[in-house]
C-alpha cells in the first residue's frame, strides 16, 4: 500500500531542494557556517505540517487548493491566491532555469544550449506521457540527491558544531543574515509545493483509507528535504566557511569544493545540482498549470488529452517559455534570480497559507478531518514565525 501511494510527498518535498534551494543552503553554509542550521530545522518542521495538511485536503475533498478557494471564497479569493502562486511560481521557475544554465556551465555547456534542451525534454516527458510514467521518471530522477549526502561526509564537518547549530537559535541582527533566514524559509516551504502536493494527491486518486500511508510519504519527503539541505550546509560550512571562501551561488560552491574536499565531492555536488534543476523544472510549471486550471474550473489531469484539458497544458507551456526566455536574456542576473526569488516566496506564503488554514478548519470542507487542536496551534505558530521573519526583513531593509 505504501509503495502504491508514494509519490506526492516525496516529489513535493525533494523538489524543494531545487537549484534555488541548493544556492540558498550553499550561501547559508559558506557565509554563516553551522550557526543558522536551526532555521533549516524549523523550516523543515513547517514543511511537514503544511504538506501533511495539503495532502489531507486533497484526499478528503478530491479538489486542489485553488478549486477549494474558488468554491469557498469565490472568484475574487481564487484570483488573490492564483496571483500570488503565479508570481511565486514564475520567479521560482526562472530560478530553476537559472540553475539549469549554471549547471550546464559547470559541464562546459552554454546556457543557450542547456536551457532549451531542458525545457523541451521536460515538456515532452510531462505532456506526452501518462501520469504513472511521469511519476516513475521523476521519482527515479530524485535519487540524484544522495550525491549531497556523500559530499557532506567527504567534507568532514564538525558534527558537534552542526548539532549545536540545529538546536541553539542564534543569528546576527543584520539585513544579510535575516535575508538568508527568510530565503531559507521560502525555499524550503515553497508556495508552489503547497498547490502541487494537494493537486497531485487528487490526480493520483488517493482515498481516505490511503491517508495513513500518504502521511508516511509526506513525512519521508519533507524529512529528506531537510536532511539533504543539512548536508549541503555542512559541506559548505566545513570547507568554504572554514577557509573564508566567499561564493555567489551553488555553481561557485561546486567549483570551490574541489581543492578543499576533492574532485569527487565537487563532481557529485555539480551532478546533484543538474539533477535537481531538471526535476524542479518539470514540477514547478505542473503546479502552476494545476492551479490555473482549478481557479477557472477547468480539467487538470495529466491523463487528459490536450483537447480535454486545453488550459492546463497551455499554462504549462506558456510559463516554461516565459521563464526560459527571461533566463536567456544576455546579462540576466542569475544569482539574484536564484536567491532573491526565495525570499519573495516567503512573502507570498502569507497570501496563501491563511487560505489553507481556514479551509482546513471548516467542517463543511473537511468533515471529520478538520484540524485538531494541536494542528491549530502548530499551523498558527508556523504562520507567526513566517510573518515575524518577513516583518524583520522589511524593518531592517527600511532602516
């Protein structure tokens, strides 16, 4: 049963370790060492909480997030949620293609070759294959993340300091440190993942009796996301931070690791970066297509033909083309695209998470599966943490 339902949680979780996430974690480790690992730990807890909620809502209601918002808050509410998601997803997809470009350059392939090939490849996979074939390919591709665990061990980190950084909150009170903390929140609990996991659970046709197993799938995916992020941070903390090496993105990290941790660690880091870029490039536009189709009450099933789900497939293709075109603009600031879009994600979460929480509290929507008292407190705490982080960033930026 577990093998039958596995997919939504693992894919939604691991896809958060995308090029933007890898870049964010690399900068966090290289600049602050082990000090901010507790931010990653809290972000992973928030990821577990809201991905469990999203999967449960999808299974119980058999509707995606935007379809529920539209049914309960009307077209205006759906418009607000869809706008936030499209902005977040388009920024993130630009970051994925920026990651493809950076990964291509690590292997001496021009972005003008790597980006179109990646876009065409994932489009053919998603648009011309059945649901189960797409799922199997994406799950196989997600195995590439083991390379970061190996790179982390090869870097020989200080495990004691890493453990301390996970449980002892400490942060320099300056804009750069708060920005990396907010970006870590935004890249770990990405808006697109919330819409994706709920819609994917619906598309997979999971039933209420599958919830026990789907919860395992979600928790495993979210924990793996945090574990992989942890190893990226410690790999960069043990090598780059310890030697005072400054980087701008994950590509710099892969190159800088070579003289400090060996060419094998460097190659693994670069290979993981490319695999992560391809996985996320397939999934982020899928989240956008699900959301747009649901907001307008149109079919959104991967097993539907183009004629049956015209809006779904059109949105998928359009956002891919727009994001790829932006990244291919000569002189496009790839580092800023990769990094700052994740801080934007955290801001836009504040427009999406309240909808999720209110729907989950409504017995008319969730029946007997409404949020428990503990779930109410945990989701409220996570929302307060995100709001406080974003608020602190705005204050420090303004003054």
